[in-house]
């Protein structure tokens, strides 16, 4: 594995974040999409009957919380899919590849530039949700929400992990795709496994214990880092610049 | 008056099972790349007295150490570097390697003061007297003067490896370089050298392989066969980062981020080159292309010509050993082209090595010290004047007021004339071996014959004539 220069990685992150801020469609999408995902959990919390006993109350509390985990998967996938192939279409990729920036630094910078705002927005949305519950939900329901510390913890721990998965698979697709539209569709498709798992959790098919959840978290972390390394290996300057398969 | 200090860096092979030469490590003095060092090599760097930082960066090992020191007048300082011998950690891979690299930047290369180096007594006495460095605090924010490579010694001579500007004669050495994409040959067995400070033109028709050659030398594409030394570094995937640190490439389309301003674009690329004190460099680069007043403008609002100039400013940022300019005036109007030409001439005067690809033969003739003409294969390399002499015999053009009565008889009497013909305008084109000898003879003969001479002068073949002479046959073959 090649050496990593923090200056170059930071330069990539800074440039990407500046670029995102200046594109209105990205800003609007990143704000509106999470808010749309907030609707169902808030409605569920506010219609939950306050007289249910604690075990039954869980299903009115845990499921909406887990539903918000989908934000962390869906939001970054489109951005990540655009990162490499989008630059290629713009014509900005080749000048960047002529600099000392290594493949690992490029991938790491691009990943971080998508992951950081995605995770920050997820946490912001969770914070908004909790504030709304605290301020306006029925006392019993609010108590049940804040009492469910394992699920809250899972939200905050799993958000960056599943977002990381969405980012690296989106990047992998972007490195190989020839068109932005194709990359974005494939990127969303590649996030499907994670979405399926979350849906299975929400629907109660999977009942993870604390130990199982911890193992799952470690597993996702390992998968994310492995995938990051695989993407760095997939990154081929010749293919990206010429569109031809690298030959020697 | 200050006297430069000398920094001596010696690299040992170490206890690691490294190759004889090992991978080249970049030597960064105050954040500026001043050269590279391989196994059993010693570098001497000259620097101004003051506070400096030394850092080594490797493309193989994850991390590099940094050492800060004070240098005094006439002092000689020494550092020794080698791969660390903690081999179990070196060979840890995958996840642990990535995690560790994010945490600690000072593990794999040992960089220690050289205790064996005898210290200048002036330094010792200066240290005990606590003499402050000669540069003032106000200078600390300014970029330090680049270190000058004074001397480069190697314990064992190693072919094709050198610190920048030290022992290689040429900025670019290309030998039998070829590139094939499947069945299609982009270029084949190309060989040439480019000297330091030279403006080298690379000409050819569309599809000749010029851009592919630039991309290959710029490490974007791997060659199929052959070899090259780029800024003294062997062209190979392992040396890609090192080479790209020494060169700058301006593609045909500048590829700017349109939502970012001019300064933001340059700041990004300055970061990619690891440049410190980038603001001054950015200002200097923009001043060189007369765009200082447009620094805050978004690149999306600039014209093509202005974007091209921003692209040029970007290549100036890293102070490269070689600049590759791929059609720098493509799509520019004459005024904008002239500005770019003047900039290139200015760079040539400063000794920058420029590799220029262009379709415009007048541009190549104006700017280039030497040109190469290629069409998949290299047709010729040389100075434009030499190429003209090689391909075309010298001739004199004679215009007379009236048509000569018997030019055949007249010209046959003059021994200096090898051959003659009449061109489309009615002028007589006389092939001669030496115009200086032939011209007076011809003039005398014409006057003696009663002819009224309007003009007699040497006919100049342009680079376009050379180009067409070499390329025209290929075009005919392709059309047929």
C-alpha cells in the first residue's frame, strides 16, 4: 500500500465540499431527502398509543428509529456514484490524475468528502427527530423512545458504517462506469444488500441481540475497509483517461 | 553576508531485504521537493542559514519522518536514513496497515542525525553562544529559498537513477518507446532526448500518437515496450508519484472546475502538489499569465482563452522540471495565442524545459529549439533549419523584368547551378550547393546577358514544407 499524504487528501475533500455547496441541486437533495425520510417516523411516533405496555410499545418506537437508518444508505449512494465518472465527463479528471495524487489518496479523499456531509446530515436529522419527540410526543411514548438506548446507540453507530458501505460501492461503480446515469443507477442498486438488511430489521424478521449487533458492526467496518482497498486497486489511470482496458 | 550551510543526507540499505537500489524516496526541505535518494546514495544540499525541516517521503512505505533543525553559516549537517528494521510491522497489510497509516506518520523510515559527520567548529561555538539564525521572524511566513543540490555521490554507480538536475544530461530520455491498444498501434519505437531548458516541439497529424506519447511520459498510460527517463527518474508504475511531482501537464482542454473560482482551482492543485505557502505561488502564477485581477472569478464565467491561461498558470504552480503542453493555443484567437507564445518564450528564457505538441507549424518554428515529426513512428528530430537543409537542397530565386531569351543556354554556362526550373509565378528557381558563391556568378551572367534583375535571393523552405514532405506520403497511403 502506498504512502498517504494528508495534505493531498485534505485538498480533495476541501474541493469536493466547496463544489457540493455551490451546486444547488446537490444542496437541495441532501436537505430534502432526509426530511422526507423523517415523515414516517414522526407520524408513527405521534400516532403511537400511549397506553400500550412497554414490550408492545417497542414496535412503535424501534421501527421508526431503524427506518431512519435508510437515510444513511440512500443519501450518499448517488453522490458517490458521480464522483469519478462525473469528473471524467466534465473533463476534470485527467488534469487531476497528472498530479502526484495517488490512487489511494484520491479514493480516500472522494470517500471522505461524501461520507462527512452524509453522516453529519444523518445525525442532524436524528437530532431533529429527538427534539420533536421531546417537545411534542406523548410523555409515555417520548419516555419509551429515550429509554430505548440500544436502538438509539445503534442508530448513531451504524449510520457511518452503512453510509460508508454506500459510499465505497458507489465509488466502485463510478470507477468502472462510462456514464453518470448508469453509475447512479448501479450505485443505488449496489446499496440494495444494506437496504434489505435494514428492512428485515424493521419488519422484525431479524431480531439482533447486542452481541449480534456488535458483530454486525465490526463486519460492516471490515467490509467497508476491504472494499476501499479493492476500489483503490480497481482504479486504473489508463482506463479512466483513454476508456480502453489497460494493456501492456 | 551569509554563507550557505550544507545538509548531507546518506541513505543506507538497512537490514530490510530491499533491492539493491530500492525505491526512490523524495527529499523535502521545507516542504519543497529538492530531489530523491536511493540506497547507498549521499546527497549534499546547500541552503540558507536558518530554521529548516527535512522530511522523506516514500511511495512504498506508508509514512515518513520529519526533522527540524537550525543551520548556521558554513555549517555542515548530516542525516542518515534507512528503512526501519521492524519487518513484522512493515509487512502487515490490509486493514491494520490502513488504520495505522491514518494514525501515525512517523514509523517506517528512520531519519537520524549522522553522528559520524564531523561538525564545523564554528557551529559548536555558535551554539554555545546561542547565536540566532540569520533570517528574521518576519521571513518565517515567506517561502524559503529552494535548496540547491550541490553534490551527489553514490557508493555504487546505479544506471538511470539521479537526483533532479544532478547527473543526467537530459530532462527526457526516450528509448524505443511503444504503445499498443490491442491491435492498434498508437506509437512505435519512438526514441529521442530533450535537454534541460529546451523547448521541444512534437508535431504530427491527427492520430499520430502525440497525445498518447505525452500521456505515457506523464505516467497516465503504461508503455507496451521501451523505456524512458523523465526528469532523471525511470518511467515505471512504482515511480509514478515521483515523476508526477517533477512534471506538470496541461492537456488540450484545461479541465477546470467551473463552479470554483480561478484561485480555488489553483489552490486545489497546489494542495495536490503538496505545496506550502501556496498563496504566494498562486499569485505569482496568475501574475505570469496576467490574470491576477480575475482570481476571484468563477472559471465557468471565463472565455476559452482565459481558461487556457488558467490552465497554464496551473502548470507553473509546482515549478516543474518539465512542462508538457498539449496544444496550448488550440481554439485561441491570434491575440490570445500571442500572449501564450510570449509566456512560453519567457519560460524558455528562465530555463524551463517545455515539451510542446502542436498542429501549428508556424508556432513550432517560432518557439521550438528542436522539433520531432511523427506519424505513429518518429520521422525525424532536429532543429527546423537542420531539417530544412536535410530534406531540401538550397536554391536561389531569380525574378527578371522580362522572360529570359534562352534560360537553358544561360544557366548551363554557370557551373554553380545544379538544376533550374520556372515556378508558377514565372520566377526562376535555381538549385545550387552554395548560394553565397552562386549568387554573384548568376547576377553577373544575367547582367551580361542584358537581363533586368528584379530580385535574387535564397529560397526558404518552411517547417510546413518539411512536415508535408515527411507526412504527405503517409496521407496518400491512407487515402488509397
